[in-house]
């Protein structure tokens, strides 16, 4: 039986292919990818002890080539777990390609010095936010612990977003932190990775819509879907999130190169570029670029 992830072929062809290059350029939307990772096997930037990254590189240069080939103007890069709390490679990327990327750092959430590390990363190295990833298990209970209040408060003071990768089961744990920092922008990754066939698990995420500074990435559509392309069940979930949050608080993202297990970069871009037709054009543009720029301004 064919793997549903591979049932793509001609059905994923770009809808602008029949246009002349000039008309296609006029019709193409501005695209800003809100979520990618980069890494490179380089002795100057060693991976964290005990980590086993993939055998291939996913360098900034490779990403730039893909962006140029697919009409993606800018990208937000999230520090990959392969380096854990050492953000040196991403800091180097930001320095070498100013204005092309924004970077989201990682800090150890169980380190009392984490707020000061975040200040250094922000003020000295140009990072524009931090990502936390509490698991559903007991080892993720630090999200409820005493070290969170100072870290979230420092984020608010620095005026950089707090990005959270967590399941729907952890969304309620964020509420006290959001309530104490009402001016802090909070971004929830990947629709909290809720499977579309368990719609009740989405409710804790939807409940966060009452906080006006909470935003959601509608990434992971192919990964979450239980169906073949064009992933109708996952887009039904996108519609639920849109109905509660509105387009101005949603953004797409490829999650390259993690997403290569699902689709190549060009096809992942096409999933979002070509399948938000249930929204008016202006609202699609918020999801494709404007929301990202509201949070991480690129000046485009």
C-alpha cells in the first residue's frame, strides 16, 4: 500500500505554473516562513553531548537556496535541540546574514540563570525570543515551577516573544504565566500538535484565544493529518483554530528540515500557499507573512 505521504505527484503542482513569469510574480503572495531549524557538522559548533542528529547537514546556506527557489522572502529560525542550550551556530548565522533571519534561542528552563542568559542572547547576539518545550511527563513539570516566573517576566521586559512547543495537555499550565504577563507575546507551535481525530484535545489551546497576545503556528499539517494530501482533516482543524483566533494571530511554517520526513521543502510551502482558499485573500496574507512581521518585524 502506498504511503500517504508519498501520494503527491502532479496533484501538488503549483497553480501558477500556467502563468507567464511576470504574471506569476504579480500573483505570488509574500511568504515568510515562521518556523525552521538549521544545523551543520562543524567542529567550531559541536553538537551537545549525547545528542544524535541526522547524518545530513541543514545549513543556513542550504536554507537560503531553498527560500530563493520557492519565493520565501524571510524566515524565523528556531534553535534546534541538537545543540541544546548552546546557541552559537545560530548566533553565527544571524551575524553572517543580517536582516535575512530572526532567531529564537533556547535556554535551560531549570537553570536559575536562564533569564540572564536570555538577556545576553537578546542584547548581545540579536536573538528575538526563546523557546520552551515541556513534555507531557513529569520531567516537564518545570513549566509549573518557581523558575518560570522570572524567565517569563524577563521575556516581557526584553519585549521578545515566548515560544512554546507543548501538547494540548500543557496549555492550562501556561495560563497563570500568561495572566501575569499580559503584554508578553506568546506563540504556540504546531497547533499544540493535537491530532485532528481527537478534537477534544484542541479545546485547551482554543481556550487561550481569550488572551489577545497569544498566537498560533498552524504548522505540522501533513504530520498531524491522518489522511492523504491535501490533508483535509488537518485543515478542518486549522479552520477551528482560525474561527477562535482569527487570521491576524495565525502563521504558517515548514518546520524544515524536520519536515523532510513528510514532504520536501517546495511541497511543504505549497501546502500552505495553495490551500488556504477558504479564507479571503487579505486574511490569507496575514497567515502567509503579515502575522510573522507583526511579531518579528522584517521591514518588508
